[in-house]
């Protein structure tokens, strides 16, 4: 990886002005195409969600297939977008002429954005339907109680559908695409088939699938408490599916990845998923009125209202402790301590980075010294 990056840096340094203008123009065009793909994905998800919510209750119960298709339409569109968009991004990135490490990160960031933003668009579409009051009667409670008497259950069902459909797609791709591809490549000697080759096992894309499923689990846990158990069973099965696929149907990735930086990048992606999960949950708990027809919070205006109501039932001493933790006198020093700890770790990381750079320089010098000694020995012989 280091040698490939050095070769790329030398290539960038040797570019002429004409080559720079060409590559920058091409990158601008490709980014416009990427934005257009994302816009199409978001629009399709929004329209599919609105259509599903408006027509799921009007379909006759006797027509089971149509009813199932309408209910699972948003999950199908999101899964299709998650499958097609990364393929387009992986194809376009080849023409942007980036270094291998940056190419992997940029592709991953685009894929992360399209996957996590798809969930955000789904939630926004759902909440636009839930908060849309067609009559003046529902404005008093703050949500469309006629169409969504228990809107928390509706959101939990959508997260459950995404989780199940994601599992079905992973299982189906492995069983009906990877294994047949392995058989065709093994037993067919046609040049197009051999040129296509086996499926590459890309660590980054598989980690991204886990982050996507984890984000769905985080968002849906509040609305569907059994979703973590379903996610645990799902990934227990997927682990062995991926293991069998890795051993029998895949080949190593053509481009290596740097394990240390990739591990940090994957944690950053997981943090982005966690933040994305907290934002809609915070809005749901603190802003959207809770269902008045069902649920444990039906007697409260919002879900968060149960917290101060519960604290008032605690002993006086415990109430004072909790009020102290929530006050500015505790929050400001705590924030300052967290900032100091963060600055310490940043300084420590910079020091480690300087040490690594020095060690690399020493290795390069030792390599040059060895070459010099080899030339001297050769001249002496």
C-alpha cells in the first residue's frame, strides 16, 4: 500500500496543467452524477413511503400478495437503492484517479451516506405522514390519529421490515448469485466468464453492511423492543453465511487496505450511524406527541414527560442528586474535563504520528544504506 501511494504521489506531481484541468473537470462531472443518483434514490424512497402509507390500509385483506407488496415497498426500494448506488459509485471512482487509500475512503463515505441517508429519508417521510392533520380535530393531539392510532408501532414495523428484508437480500445474494457464479467460473472456460472471475470479498463493504444493520437496530429499539434480539439472531446466521461464502466462493480483494487507518475509519462510520440514530430518536421522544390510543406513554404529552414524572416519585435525596447532575454547576466542569481529556488524546495521537514518521524515515535511510553497501560489495568483487 505504501509503494502504491508513493507511485500515485509521483504521478500527481508529474501532471501537466492540461492533465490537471481534465481530471478536475472529470471529478466535478462525476460528483454531479453522484448527487443526481442520490437525489433519485431519496425521491423514490419518499414516494414509495407515501404510497405505501396511503394505500396499505385500503388494500383488501383478501389480496394478500398485493397487500404484502404495498407494505414492504419502502423496504424494497431502500434495499434496491443500497444495492445499485454503491455499484455506480464503485464504477465512477475509477475515473477520478485518486490514490488507493483515498479511493476506498471516498467510496465508503458515499456508500455510508446513501445507506444512512436512506433511513433518514424514510423516517422523514413517515413523520410527514404522521404529523399531517387532515382535519382540525387531530390538531389538538398533534398527529394524525385516524390513520396512525399507534404511530410508534408503525415506525417499529418499518424498522422491522428493513431488518428482515436486509437479511433476505444478503442470504439471496449469497445463495443465488455467489454460489452459481463460483460454479460457472469453475466449470466454464469462456473468456468473458473467466474475465468476470470470482466475487471479491471486500472487507469495507461487509463492515458497512454491519453498520447499516446496527443503525436500524439502534433506531428501532425504542419502537420495537425485541428488535435487538432479532438483530442478534440475524447476524449470528449471517456470520456463518459470510464465512461459508468467503471460503468457497470468494477471492481476495484486488486492492489491499491499510488495517490501522481502516479500523479507525470504520469506528468513525459507526459513530456517524450512532449520531444518526440519536437524532430521530431525540425528536420522537421530545417533540412528537405520543400515541393516545396505545403504548406506555399514552397518558403523557410526549415520551420524555415520563422522565420528570418518574423522578418526582424518587426519594428527596436522590432527586437532589439527579437535579444536581442536570444543572449547569455539574455540566460545565464535566464539559471542561471532557475537553481536556480529548485534547490529551489528540496530542498523544500527534506524538505517535511523529514517531511513526521518524521510524519510516529511518527505514528508508536503512534501505538506502543497504543498497549502498551492496553496490560497494559488488564493486569490490
